[in-house]
C-alpha cells in the first residue's frame, strides 16, 4: 500500500498519514513533519487514524520529530493511532514521547 500525507490547519496544524509507513517512504513522513513544524507555533498533530502499519523506521521519524518539536518549544501529538499501531508504540516504550491522544 502506498503512503499519502496531507497537511491541514484548522485550530491546530495537522498531518494526516494514510497507509503504511516503512523504510521505503519514511523520508516523506519526515519531510512533511519537519515542514509542518516550521509552520507551527505551538502544537502539531500527527493523525494516525488511517495509518494501517508503521515499522521501526517510521516510529523513529515520529520520535525524532517529537524531540525536534520539544527543542523548539513546540509539541508533537500523535492522535488516534489504530489499535495495532498503538500497540507497537506501547511495546517499544515510546508512547510517552509521542503524547498519544485517542
């Protein structure tokens, strides 16, 4: 399955990630998150409600973005991860770094 990334801004800037995130497309996610962080004053939401799979490379991208956000005085929130994605985040112990919201 391919990856689709859409950035929107209502009350907060949101990056909607649709499909599977793996080593072959993690750079696309990194670029989208980095660009959105530059344009965000406070909170950036990475919406994973339509992300069906994420591998360790994709998780590393999310954690890296969360750390870059914190260093810039901003916050990355991972919103609505699907059950299987949320489980992987919990098992790897990165859920706290990602400010997960259901």
